[in-house]
C-alpha cells in the first residue's frame, strides 16, 4: 500500500514561478505538482495538495496556526505525514506554535520553503520539497514514522522545529538549530539521528489545543533603552513578556529597570528571560545582573529560542492562571523545546 502525504501550501517564496509572457513572479499551482516534478512519482508516495490563498509569511498569525492545527486534525487518519509549505520569515514561529498545539503526535509534520522561487532554474525549493515529502512518508524498521514530531527541513538538514531560528536572508542554509543537533542529515542517503527524535510517551489519538493568549510582547534589551519606553511596553496590557537579554541572561541593574520589572511581575505579568545570542543559554546564577532578575521572579528560558519562548508563552498563559503553575510549565520541556 502506498504511503500518503498531505501537502499544505500556505504561501511564501517557494510558491512562486516566472510567468513566461510577462517575466513577473506569479503563484505556482501545487495541484499540478506531478506535471511540474514528474520525478516525485518515483518516491512511491501518494500526494494530496491543499492550497491556501497565498499568505505572505510576514502576515502569519495565531489564526493561521489554528487553521493548520485543525486541518491536520481533520486529515490525520488519512495520511502518513504532512508537509507544510510556508514563507521563511516566520516559519520558526508557526512551526514552534504547532509543536505545542498538536498533542500525542505520532506522525511527521514537516515545514519547509525556499529562498529562491520554485519556478526559477536554480531554486532550492525543488530539493527542499522533494526531501520533505520523503521524510514525511518515511517509516523506521519497526514500521513507525521516522520523525513523529513537528520538524523543519531546509538545505540538507532536518531540525526539531521549536529549536530553529532563521539566520540568513541570503544563504540557502537559512535556518539554524544551534542548541540541538539535526534530527536528520541528508546527503546521498538520509541519515536519521534516531536517538534525538522525540516519540510520544503513549499511543493515543491526536488532540489539538488551539487556545492561545496573544497578549504577549518581545522586549529586546539594548544600550539606551530608557525608563519611559520600557515602562510603556510593560504597562501596555501584556500578560507575558519574552525578555531578550545579553549573553547568559544579563540586563541592566539600574533601579528603575529592576523596579519596573518587579512592579510588572507583582501585577501578574509573566517574564521569561532568553538570550540574544544565536547559541548558548541563559544562566541567571553566574553574574550579579542575572541574579537580580531571578530574585524578582524573572523565569529563565535557558536555551529556548525567542520563537519557541513566544509560542510557549502564548500557549501556557491560555491554559494557566496560577503564577506558580505558569512558571513551572515554562521551566520544563513540553515538546523538546528546552534542554534537560
């Protein structure tokens, strides 16, 4: 029996091709995917296509995340895996959010896209698309899905989605996962790093949880950030703040800065500390500045990416009201987004 994959096209660079008459970039119709890429038939995978009206990924939102979760739930029993084509700019946000929203997942959900439109001769989209489909349909020697988690495939590497961030607007290797190794590396063959892949703890039906709190802000610390601006952000009605700090979680120790954070936390605002660095983690026990944040109730995000911390904050705040319970969930790994 043929394995089957649902290809969900949301938009992005991968879905563009050159109009032969005008020379302009126009949307590619993925419903004709076999005509454009006849080599796909050799994979032995039945591919169904569900196209959206293309969304520029700059306009990605929680509404899109919910729609994707619902589509996967509705089609879950019909397919062996799913491939989501998405613009690169916000792919890490969307895929991170899906990792929290899809519970008891035991099938692959592979996000991919491209830096060069699929209709351009030297596109990276063709290889990304074909390999993502192959991975989404792949079974291990026991007949189980090779990668039963939300993943992101780009330029010969498959990553845990909630460990990724986009690191280049120019390079074809657009994504990195500096704090967690690839789940698979692709050369002549696909080499799965099976010991790194997250598997469900128990056999159960897929459940989706689409409750999200959107009253969340990302605040990046920088030299020159003043009290008026900082307080305005904290007093804007947010319920959660992802605080991007220096190095291992350091921030100013000025009394107004610490005081503003303390007052916000006392009002019930949850603050999680993530590093601005591309790799490494927050450790608020090392320096005085980190200790000061810890003492007023700022939560360490350890090695989480900003994208994962933001999605997780939205997810947790929608489900919990107790500050103690919120802190507990943010500190522990829910779906592999944070180191042990």
